[in-house]
């Protein structure tokens, strides 16, 4: 594999201005072939502590940097990322298993955050209050929160980092990144480009190693003022519980359980498009993936036929083969979990219309699958599916659809396919989700304040809101 010889394929951590090895290593697998593609250090905790100390020094300098300087770094970082798009896309596919077409899309998506935050860096949010009887001057400032940390997942190994790191840099904060142990190489390549783009010394560092131990060091550090996490609700709750001692600010982008409501008057071609894009993007391994498709009973039969017709030909296979629409799942545990969810659903009364099987001897491939007669009592409807499995529900009226859709502990993304403007607005207003898309599933770009409610977490990434996650309000009044 040529990409492994690239200057961007780095098997090290980056701590205190150096690319470092560890006494122990973590093997990283290509999920499509089950071959080891490389190793990264499994750092000992003294290295993580060293990273925090280096970040302290860096933070003192970085806080003095001008908006213009930070904007320039982000712009340059964006330029380099776009320039090396193909190489980075190959690293993503190699370690994550997604189709190369989607990996290229992720590079654009990830780079978009750097560009967005280069513009956001230039904005001054400070303001002045009118003088009053007590004070002649009263100012409100937004100051960098300080050293931050990012703990990131494997499903979008590049974009989930730029949306955090871009905001941190724009705000004037240093960041220590702990990427997923399954996908560290995209992150390390990204850092290399950041250094080439002029990131000052130790403004960004990357630590690889045992998640729990690194998490403990980050959580217990008073110097780290904020952790931005994207991952499971279970770990998100753990971070909430364990950040109380150091009273750390958190932003948490956790799981989702997105409904797609298809009303009686829906345009069926739009519905199919929404299903294909909304469900199968990233092989279903996305927290905004359509998890439950709720269809009006009067169009259910016709739409189901169309769904089956469209999903049957979808090809899964090695992500490097441009013909494959879907890649591999991330690992063996993910494949087993998905297969169990489907088996349990079928035992509980769901009807298997397409798929329902693992594919090939090697790799973690699962066939695109459609399950009918699903209801909210089934485990598959209560959890994030995180795979290419579509579940079909039926409803008789809008109130019932809204009730089924909201009957989940999650509240990230929801989708509506409906031609009637009043109905779609009514549904959108009553859905308890942070993001609702009508007749469209592509929505996630840097301008959007991405985030959820309920067990999907709190805080927003991107949009006008994103930078405030890294700023603190400071009020200064003068007599
Ligand atoms: P998933 O199940 O999708 O892998 P996780 O929430 O387990 O999601 O992982 C998301 C990120 O959280 C990864 O970088 C992972 O290494 C990290 N992580 C897992 N467990 C912990 C923990 N106890 N403390 C801190 N980070 C953790």
C-alpha cells in the first residue's frame, strides 16, 4: 500500500514538540482485510502529564496571538488539507474501512471546519455596557478558556477532530487530542499538516494509548479547563461524573436514534433518496444516521417495494474499490453486535426483507438490510444501530408518528419527508431533537450548530455557537 510510505503516515504520538514512540504499542487494523496496518505508541501516563505541562507553556504564548495570526494558520491548514486530500482520504479508508468516495467527502467536510473557523477567529464578540451610577466603564470580554482536550471517535476520524481543533485555535486555546485507538493515523496526519501550516509549538499535541488511563489524567487535571468529547453516551456520562472535581467545562456529542417520518403525501423518490443517504452514509455508522423509518400506513406497501428494489443492489466491499458503495464496519465487535441486534429483532417479530447476513470471510462486512414490522419495544429501536440496517415502522396519523419518533432517550437528528409545508412545520416543531431536516438528509457542514439534547449530549460544534464552547465570559468594570 503506497500510502503507508507517505510522509503523512506517522506511527508516533506528538508530545512536547516531539514525535515520540512508546515502550508499548497499539496495533491498528484495516477492517476490510483484518491486516495490521501499523502501530502507534501506547503512552505511559507520565507522557500525558508532560503534554499537559507543555500545553501550559504554549497556552501562555498562544493567548497573546492575534486574531489575524490564528485565522492565517487555520486558512493555511485548510489549504494543505485540501492539497493532500487524496492521501488523507486513503489513510481514512485504510484504518476506518469506509468507501474511498466517502473518505474524500470527509476530507472536504473536515477541511470546511478549518475554513469556517479561520473566519470565526476574526470576529470580536466583546461588548460594552453603558456606564451607570457606579461605573464609568463596563466591558464584557470573551477570553480563551485555556488548555482543552478532545476525545474523538473512529466513525469520522478527521472531521470530528477539525470541528473541535478548529474552534479551539480560533478561540486561542491549546488542545491535547486523544484519537480513537482504531483510527489514530488520520489524526496524526492532520497534526503534521497543522504543524506545516504554522501551528505554534505545542498548541496541538496528540496522545495515543489506553483510553481509560488517559481519560483519568485529563479529567483530574485542573489545568485542562475543557473536554470536548464525541462518542458513546456511556462514556459521555462517565465524563460528566468524573469531571466534577476539577469543575471542567464539557461539550458532549453522544449517541442518536434518528427517526425519519414519511407522511402520506411524501414524494416517494425523495423518500428513497433520504433513506439511502440518511441510512447508508458511512455504512450507517453515524450518530445522525436514520435509525427508524416511520411510514404512513397508506403508502407503506408501495414504498416498501421501492425500498427493497433500491437497497438490494447496494454493494459492500473493500473501500478502496471505487465500485463499492459501502465499506466495512469498524471491527469484529461491531459486526457481532449488529448481527445480534438483527437476530433479536427477527425473534421479536420483525420481518427480514433484505440482507441480514455477514459478508465474505475476511473483513467486517454486513449486507445492507431491511427489517419490517419494527416497533419501539424492540432493542433495535431503542439503541443506535450503527450499521447498514433499515427498520420500518407504520403510523396512522401525525400525532402517532411524532409520539413514536420522540419515544427515545436520544435527541440528536430527525428527518421528515413531507410535501405539505404546514404538516412538516408542525412535525418539526414537535420533534424533540437538536437538528431536524425536511426533505433532505445532507445537513452537516461547518456553518451548522451541530449537537443534540437529552442523552445525545450538550454543546454545539460549528455554526456561530461553536467558538463559544472555547471562550469564557469576563466582565470588567471601572469606577
Ligand atoms: P465507541 O463505542 O463508538 O468506540 P466510545 O465512547 O467507546 O465509542 O469511544 C469514543 C472515544 O472515547 C474513543 O477515543 C475512546 O478511546 C474514548 N474512550 C473510551 N473509553 C474511555 C474512557 N473511559 N475515558 C476516556 N475516553 C474513553
